[in-house]
C-alpha cells in the first residue's frame, strides 16, 4: 500500500512540478528545462525531480544551481497545490538519458551505414 501512495504522490508532484518549473519560475539563469521524471522515497520525505536541460555544460550547471536555489519555493507551491501537510524535500538532478539515447542511435546508424558499405 505504501508503494502505491508514493507512486500517486510522485505523479501528482510530477504534474505540478512541470507547471511550476517549466512555466512559472522567472529566474533568467534557468534555461530550457523540462521535467522528465520524479522519484519519491518510500517514506515520502524526499523527492528527486529529474530534469533535462538544453545547452552545454555551463548552461546545465547554471540552470541546476538556480533550480536547487528555487527548491524551497517549488516545495512551498507543491504543498499549497497538493494540500500537503508536509511536502517532501526536493532535490533536482540532471537527466542525461535523452543525450545517451541520441548517442546510441547515432552509433547504431553509423554501424548500419558501415555494414551496408561492406
């Protein structure tokens, strides 16, 4: 039962975090950010928000720093919107899965082209 509660809370947090992070934060240091996932701890005290950030290493670092500074505001907004007595502590983490997937596709494409030329 506890796992399903964490999953439900995670989905609610994901939906609201998308709205807050992608559309409402007005910090110019935050670049093109998209929320890719949420992981809520079983005790519901911590939540990791996975984000994809467009740009180079500098833009990623700057955006992550700004998001981490805005974590308190995001947490407060989540507690209001989801009517939580205690919102989980939020941690932002860069999700490099899309970049890894693109690199794998590129390698597979190169391999297919090399295989056709033989």
